[in-house]
C-alpha cells in the first residue's frame, strides 16, 4: 500500500496546546541545569526521586488531593497525599529493619499498590529499588537477586513459595521478606518473614527523606535479555531530571492528564515511565494489573478517559491483529497523544493509529542503559512513519563507524548505516553494569556511548532503526537490517508480525529467512507463502528479500515484548537456545 512519507503536524491536532512546537529553538535553549531547576531538590540540598515524584505534590494544596495512581483491578485510588504517607511508612519499615542506605530492596509483585509504595519508599530511604517481573521463575529470580545482593524482598506468599523458597539457600544476604496481601497463613512464623501490612500499620506516617545526592544509586534494572544474559544497569537519583524532561518533551504530559503506561515495572519502561515520570509531572496514572486483552484495553482507553498513552509495538501489533472493526466499537475523545517504545515501530503501525484511534503513534527509542527516552517523535515536528524521530533536547546522537584499530569515527554523511552512539552527559545514563565493569567500559569510546543498535540518520536529522548489531544479516555482500524486511512483510494485509534472520548459505554467506504470524481470518498455505515472498521481492529487490518463509502461530518474544530473533535462529539451526529466562510463555 502506498502512503505519504510524512504525517504533518497541524495546529489543533493535539487537542490542547503542546508543551513545545519549535524543535530547533527548544534544543538550542535547553540545558540540563535549566531542566534541573524544574525540580525542587531536598530542603537541605541533594536530590531524591521520590521527593520530587510524591512529596512535592503532596505538600502543594493544588495537587495533594489529586489522584496519583488509579488501580483498575482493585478500584483503589491513591492521591498524592496518601502516597506520601504510605511511602513514608515504608521508608520507616526499612529503617526499623535496619536496612542501610544503598542496600537493595527487591520486589516480586504484580502491579499492586504495594509495588509502587515499596519502590518509592525505598528511594525515600536511600535504598536501591529493584522491581522484578512477577512471572519470572525461580532461576531468573535467584540470579537477579544474587547479582544484586538483595537485602529485602517484598512479595506475596504464593510467589514466595513458588519462586523464592526453592532458591532461598542461594540468597544468604536476603535478611527480610515482606509478605503482601495473604496474611494469616503461617508464613510469618519463619525467620525474617514479616507481614507487610502490619509492619506498615506499626510504622509512623512521617519520615524525613534520606539526604541523597544526584549521584547516589537509586535503581537497579535488568535489561530485557533479547540478545543474551540480562545485564543489571545501575541508575542514580539524578535520573529524575531526564524523566522530568522527557515527560515534557516526548510524552507531552500536562497537568490534568490521565496517563496510561502499559509496561510492567519489571522492565525499565514500567519504572521510568510507569512510576517516575508521570508522578514528577503530577498527573494521574492508571494501572491495569491484567495482561493484554484487546477488548479490555480499548475499554480502558475509553472508560478511563486516557489522554496520553504509552505502549509498545507488540501491543499495537496485537491490536492490529484483532482488527480495526473492534477499535471502531469504542470512542476515544479524551485521547490526544500516543507513544510507543521497545522495538522498531513499523510504518503500518503508525498509520493504524490514525485509523483505529484517530491519531498517529509516536515511536521513541531508548534502552535500559539510557534510563529515559533519547530519540523520539514528538508534538514539535512532523512524523516520518517508520522513523524513531529526532534526538530530544539535551541529547546528542550520532552514527559511528568502527575502524580497523578498534576505534570509532563519526559518520557525517546522511543516509549511511552505522552504530547509533550518544554523547555522554545526560542525567539518566547508567553508571555501570552491576559486577561487570569490563562490559560497561566496552560501551564507551571517549565521550561516546555505543548503543549496540544500528541506525541511519537522514538529511532532516531523523533517525531510522536498522537492527541490533547482533541481528544484522550479511547476504551476498549486502548488510541487511531485519527491520526493513519485516516492515515490508507487514505491509501485506495478512501479516500480523514478522521476524527475520540470516541463515548460513553456501553462495550468499547468509540467506534471509522470514517467520510470520498471520492476522485473524488468514490461513497459512504454500500459496500465501509464495505471495508474501513475491510481495517482499517487489518491495525490496531480490538481494534483500527473504528466500524462505515459515508461518508460526506467534513469534518468540521477551516478556517486555521484543521479538527474540536469536531464538528463531537457534531453533532454525538446531543450536542451543542460550539464556531464555525472559522468554514469554516460559513456565513460571
Ligand atoms: P539485552 O540488552 O539484554 O539484549 P534489550 O536490549 O532488549 O535486552 P532493553 O534495554 O529493554 O533490553 O531494550 C533496548 C533495546 O530495544 C534497544 O537497544 C533497541 O534495540 C530496542 N528498541 C527500543 N526502542 C526501540 C525503537 N523505538 N525502535 C527500535 N528499537 C528499539
Ligand atoms: Mg540491550
């Protein structure tokens, strides 16, 4: 299908005045010091994420009674003042248990209030918060808690029994387990196991936030494990400055917004943008405890009057799979900004937004390591569907080439593929991989952070994702980015999702092989396979188009929603699958 290459921003498109409209002017005027001035800072100096996210609004008569978090499953609303009280209590709980500054507090919980209270309360206490995804099995739980030297774990009795007890003897540093919800079942009798609610009830509602400094460690986040064993990225309290700035520039948050981030805090998106950024802006976040369900998600967007929605390509592709007719059964008059992160967003998905929701999807790019959004489609400029957008104010991105001596060189020519790099200095940049200094050092060349992603920059300064360095295919002398091939396949009306790999080939070096899953109403057949190969050849040319295609009911993906091409490849070649701890659908 041929579509325009640009979606123009027109005045009035966004239903309210956007935070910014002049990209060049805002970038020129921006400084991180000026952004920092939008945060309050601690009364005695220093910076603490939870103080900025919660206490600042709780103390303000205009925002204290505003709903901070709305939990859809339990119907519980927590306003900023109540959240301040709860997080103070939790900080007091940690103090009572003798937890020291810098010690690690893990959570293994679904998206229930105790998760949010524990993370923010830990930050207040100067402890380091590390939320784990509750569907992890015992092995991923043990490796992450072991690596992070967990001192405290907040979880439920059921999750504890199934996922922690079997590996408990591997966690000698774990001193306290706080059990949420299911009380009175005898668990509190064991050593170091406490009932969360009673400790909270016994602890005072007042707490003076620990005098943390901007460089103090605040959060530990594990990467998605798409390319291998997950790495533990260390983040500091100063990251709040990036979270605030990106909430303004990339998510266009305004007071009064009802915001929904669909990511689980077990992934960095669910913390940076599911907890911190919306609270920094004093908006109301809705929290849906459940898994993806097309009907339910449309209902939430409609009934909760969601105005800003932050989701992922995988969710959008699943909604596309469910058909536009379903979307048409709902109305979204409050919705004014939709953004996506996690994987390349195919141009088709941007256009789908226009058709199904009435507004395009704004793709943005970042990583666990960057701590916040770096490159984005924003209200301030036109969208080129298929592009990640442009670097935000304060972010200096470039494309680099590696030379034979192991150094890198910045590529100035637009349109050339290379590794995406960022000039260090933004506040939410990770400060290390836990216990892996060498791997951390390898990410830098001088003052450039090398992202491991390949991209290209066009003449207008837009960045286009090509593929992860690990996923790029070398075929007959061509370097083929899987994203381009997958996007072409997705233009076919039958294709819901596509994953492309390189398969060893005697003549070409590697041959492109595609795996696709189909939209509802389509059936896999040899004819359809041939039609898809022909479509790709027409769009991409014979050198780049896949030579082979297989149909799968669904593609293997991480729990954070990323297609695991390395697994498609390992399975295709009959090789060991490697670390699959984050694979969705894994027994848990
Ligand atoms: P691991 O590092 O363990 O292999 P991961 O890189 O998937 O896992 P994350 O930090 O969650 O872990 O994901 C960041 C990566 O996701 C980016 O490096 C990039 O490859 C991909 N990504 C994120 N957003 C986008 C986007 N908008 N377009 C293209 N790719 C994206
Ligand atoms: Mg990564």
